[in-house]
């Protein structure tokens, strides 16, 4: 009797937990996404920009904008495929400055509602890239020197702790 009751209870839990999965829409009704291939574009660089989970058969307007220079590139009426995806290449304007900018897209979500998507990027030019990889006269980058200093500090802490432990034991 107990085995039958336990078996019925397990079957009920299994059916109840499987029901929501069966009732879910496939693919799931996720909000649209967009992504840029490179989040640190340079002036004049071609960059892949695309999205997923948009309304199939609709169109998307996509572009690049930098507020400080008012540099803008706009591509309109990009087709969304049957799989809800779209893709384009946007060339970063050559007159942009180093600093923040955005790639953006507007279109329709899977339910037909207006949707905007923004990807924050940082424009880096030749001068900024040279500064980022600045090195000391010995050819060691600032990042490498910092890492070595951190490792040495960690080793010092370990040795200091061992010396204290020996003093306490002795």
C-alpha cells in the first residue's frame, strides 16, 4: 500500500514539474538582444553588429553614435530573418574621438512591440592604443610590473605568516 502511494506521489510530482515545460512557447519569448563584435573600435574600422530574438520578417534600424563629436552612422530597414536574427557591418566614422560611443538598434520584439537595444563601446584610436601599451625603458609593460609586484607582496605575506607561526610554536 505504501509503495503504491509513494509511486503515485512520485508520478504526480513528475507530471506537475513537466507540465510548465510543455506549455512553454518555443523558442522562449526572450527580449531582443544586440551585440557588437568589437567593443573597442578604432576610427574607420568596420565592425559586425547584429541581434537575436527580433520579430521575424520585420526590419531593424541600426547605427553608431558618439555624443561628444555628434558622429553618426545610420543603416535603415535591415531585414530580420525567419530565425529572428539580423546582422550588418557598420564602419566607425573617421572623425570620432577616443572615448564612449554607442551602437544602437530599434525594431520590433517577437510580439510586435517597439524595442530599442544599445551596446556601449569605447572608441580607441592609434594614440590611445599606443598609450595603453606604454612600456618602461626595460621593455616591461606597466601591467606586467604591477603583476610582478603583487606576486612579490603575496610571497612576502606568506613568509611573514610562516615566521610568526614558528615563533608561536617555539
